[in-house]
């Protein structure tokens, strides 16, 4: 199981995304970023930074 905490990528937000794969965590995280934080475009460097915060639980 993989996990990404929104707070770990710099937001004052308690959301946590959990999924079986890193790809699914990124998909769900992008949806959360879009709907909750208004982020529509994430460049490759930002995505790499977010990937580095995904943990195996």
C-alpha cells in the first residue's frame, strides 16, 4: 500500500491518499490538488517532488 499526505507536499491540509500503486496515488493526488487546491497544471519537477513524498505503508 502506498500513501501520500497532502501536508507532506506543503499544504496546510490533512488529506491522505492511499492506493495499491504509486500511479494510483498520483492520479488521486492530482484530482485532490485540482478540486481542493485549484491546481490544474503540475510540471515534471513538481511531480517528481511529489513522488518523492509517497511512502510505502
